[in-house]
């Protein structure tokens, strides 16, 4: 009938529109690939923007590139080297790098050595070719962390991962539990199972965006924007600017993040490989961490207003009890929970002091 016909017309129009979007992105991506000068970035731009961000850190630190067995190199910062106590290793999330921990270094490295690294495929580390298979891509990220550990000669440590870094840190702890004294997961990505019918709940506009995103690397559009990219990024991620505004009232953090994300595509390919659909993990961690060595305690930190939500941490706490799993909520924090540095740093220092009694002190906690 007429209504059915109109419905079919609308559906056809939407499908055609999605096809046009895909075609346009394909064309622009081709043009970008054929002319690297289209993207206003370089390794020097990234190096300089990193230095500007890290100039806010008060304590001295060592910056280096750690050579791995496979020939790749990992950008690494070392704070308070040689300090007694169990060291802390920081693993950033998707699209981030060592500079995003700028609000945390001075506090976290007061009592112990802190290592921060750009995961392979991100920041200033090597950008290898990642597998398009989820298992293999995860293996590359986990083994990259283990090769880094060997090269640094760090035998055991407290491991803190944010977002994608939380997923990688959990995978590492499952494979190499003998090196992990405590696992801290800050708003970790990839833990819950994908709910049935989750894709059907998306509005048509977001389905089109998802369809395009599934066809291309996650940051292709940012590169495709060319000279307009920096301004586009600042408008699209105004939340990031606001999150770091107390440290950087200007565009410093946005410039850094832009240059991190428009270098040669690598880590984003790994992320795409790890995902099922858009945003869910092909191999969720929630059921897998039940096999984690019982000696390793897990501490989850979530932002009060994060899109992640604390369901995975709460489920694990119910399963294993508070002796093995703790869940804390940082008030007024978003997904970038570490940027609410006062509470976040206090929580992390508390977890570290529980493992390392020689540095125990009282600390404010905000527990769910």
C-alpha cells in the first residue's frame, strides 16, 4: 500500500545515502593516501607537541626509545628511577600516549618508580602492521608489552591500564601473571559481552556512521580532513580541551592529541580488529578474567559520568568478593577519569601502598 511504498522509499534513500557517504570517504581516503602532504603533521610536530605537554611535569624524568627483540621501538618515560618500592607501569588508551598522564606523574612517582609507554602503534612508538584478526591483534599488543618489560629489565610491577590499555593490561596479566603484583583498570574498554540486539537500538543516523566506520580505519576521517583537521578535532573533542583546561587553557593538549592520531595508521587498525561491530570487543574480558591468577587483585576506577559504566567491575566484585576486586567511582569524572587527578591519584597511590606496605598512608576513597 501507499504507506509501505513510502517506507520502502525512505529506506532506499537511507541506504543510498549511506552508499554515497561510503563512496565519498573512499575517494577522500584515496586522495589522502596519494598525497601525505595533505595532512599537516610530521614526526617533528609530534615530538614538539609532546615536549610542550610534558613541560608541565615538575619532577625530572628520563625519556627514551626502548628497542624490542623484533626491531620495534617503544617510547618510554621513566620517573624516579631506582626508587625503592614496587614500580608502577602506565598503559594508555586508544588514541592516547604518554602525554595524557601529565596530571598524574608528579603524584604517582613520589613514592616509587613510574614507567609510562606509548603502546606499539600509538604515539611515538613504532607503528607496525597489525593483524585484522582479533586474537592476533591482541597477541601483538600483549607481546609488545612483554618485550618492553624484558628490554627494561622490570621483573614485577603494578600494572595500570586505561580504556584500551585496560583491555591490554588484563590480557597481559592473564598471560604473564608472574610479573603483575596488582592490576588497576581505569574505565577499561572491552569487558562486557555484547548484548543481544544492541545494534538494533542505534538510530539510523548512527547506523550510517557505524557502517562507514566499519569500512575504514577509525581515524581516516581526521586525516581526510587535511588542513581542516586540527580545527575539526578541536570542535569534535571539546570535552578533551575542557578536561585539561586547568593545565592547558590554550590548544596545547589538542595539538598533541591531533598529531598523535594522524600519524601512519597502525594502532587504530589493531583497535578495529579487536572490535565486534562498533565499540564491543570480539573477545570480551569479563568471562576471561575469571581465569586470572588468584594472587592478583583487581581494582576498577570509573568516572561518574563515563559512557563505560561500572557494570563489569561490579559483576566481578559480586563474583569474587571485595578481597579480590574493588570498585571505585571518581565524582564528576568522565571516561578520562585520570584527568580528575586529585581523587584518581589518591586512589592509585592507595592501591600501590596496599601492595607495598613500606609506603602506606591514609587516603580518601570514594567507593561504590
